[in-house]
C-alpha cells in the first residue's frame, strides 16, 4: 500500500488508504510500527512481534509503515508480507516523521486496541500482549505505557537530566506522577485516542503529546516497568532540536487543555511583587511610585487576564 502524502486530511487518508478487510474476524489489536531505514533488523522485529501475538492468541494486525526509507526497508517488509499473514505494509512517498506515521496508522487501525512501538530493537515487544491484557481486564484503564527503567539512547549524559527536568515540569503542570513521559511502547483504546490524533506533531514528541492529552482529560494511565535496550542502527534523535521540541510540546499541550496552570502562577507572582514594591515605594517616596513597579504590576494583570481568557476559550470549545 502506498501513501502519496502523509500530511493529507485524515478523512482522505482513511478512505483512500485503509487496509482492505481480510477473511475472518476483525482484529482486536492493531500494532503500528514506524520504519525508517531499519533494513538490518526490521525483519527480526516483525518476527518477534508476530511470535508474541500468535503465542498469546490475539486477533491482530501489524501495520508496518515505511516512512520513505532510503535503504531496503520497504523491500524487506514487502517480502515478509507473504510469510506473515497479519502483516500489512504501508509505504509513504515522502518522509512524514514518527508522529505522522502513528497518527495515520491509528486512524487506519481496525483493532479496538492500538499499540505503538518502534522497530529499532530497543523495546521489549514480546511484552505487547501483557499491555493489551491489562486493557482487556481493567475497563478503567485507557492507556498502558511501558515505563523504561534505564536510558540507553545517544547523548546519555545530557539526555537523562534534560528528560528528567521536562518530565518534572509536565508532572507539575498536570498534577500527576509520570514515570515515563515519552516511552515509545504503549497500548491504548483507539476510540479514546481518536479525538487527540489531530494534536500529534510529526516528530518524536508525539508520544509526549498523547500522554499529556490523556492525563489532561482524566483518562487513566497504567505504567509497566520495562527494560530498554541499546538501539540497533543509527539514531534519528537530535539532542538540541528534539529536547527543545519536547519542552515546547509539554507547554503547548498544557496550554491547550489547562492554560491557567501555565499562565496564572507567573501572573500572580508579578502582581504580588508589584504590589509589595508599590508599598515599599510609598514608604520610601511618599509622593511617587516607581515606573518599574507599575510595569511589573500591569504585566501581571495582563498575563492574568490572558490566562482567564484562554481558560474561557478552552471551556467553550465543547470537546
């Protein structure tokens, strides 16, 4: 299957490119597997996933999406389709990014449960049935996340403290503990995830986005500790650019769902500082208040007003 434009509207994506129904029952689980220049090991990943799902007895489909690879990834996947009946290969004509793959794959999915993972041998994909089983046995859980117990990515000395700081900011803003903010291994209920797919950015921060979207809307998440292996192949992660995108996306998502969390604290601080400095100015200079005092106080009032207006817009969206 060939997708000509990963950025086209969702309705067109589904209508033109949805997989044709196969014989038998519809799948219960859809696994979305982004693949970009993974020809050396993508077949091993497909074998591992299919063996785990077949062994668990689930009806499933594996959507392997080639994101316009420049190596032999597409050819390897196409050849594997004949051997693995649950494998469905989708090909992009231009690179759309992991977020685009997951958004389109989730919309195309026929399963009630959608699993996101990667093809770089880092995640224990043999544990996918365990994540699915948790959703099947507990109706109160809407998403299960594989929480990594170690960090094996590139730029480890910089990456670990940066991710810890971003995660703590996110926890503060959503008022919940988040063991792993951007794990790439997760299972979720498709019907719950669909309204938030339009918010997904094209890059790595799509997993951060779906986590915050669920938490901000009172959808329960469960976390399962998992091992995280060293990546096979070349990492697509770029520390400075992707770290900036992560923190920007955290702020953007919380602003989208709860702008008061972001804007009201600095507004109140500025108003409080301006008010206190105004009292000091009156005591020291009874006939005048310094210009910077007025500026600080008015800045706080303006930000507070924007926070209230943003909150009003959020509450009037009707989502």
